[in-house]
C-alpha cells in the first residue's frame, strides 16, 4: 500500500476558514509538519484544495514521528575518530 507524505510548507495565517479546516482535517498544525495518509481519492481532493501550501510525495511505507525527526536532523559537521590515549 502506498501513502501520501504531506508536509506543510507555507503558513495558513490569513487564509479563509475553509482552507484552514482542510489543513486540520489532514492533521497539519504547524509549518514543516509531516503527516502520512493512504492514497485515496478523498485525500487527493483535500490535497488539491491546499496544493499551494503543501508538498506531497508518494511513498511506499509510513514513517513514525521519530523516523521523520531523525531524517530532518542535520549531520553534526564532525566525526570523532578516536578519543586519544586515555580513552576519555
């Protein structure tokens, strides 16, 4: 089964209530928030109503909140190869 990965990219501040209600129905609350929904016609219709505010990908499996967080986490910028002579 495939899923839509929907990420809210733009804020809904100042938009009509109908648009914000669609975002609530999709489960999008904050900017850069990500939700997964199964691929259905009703979900696709909701996405089309807010297509200017979201990015959508079709993925094979759903990810947990922790997996999405780790995916977005940047590399530290350095790697520790050895801790020295003492092992500290």
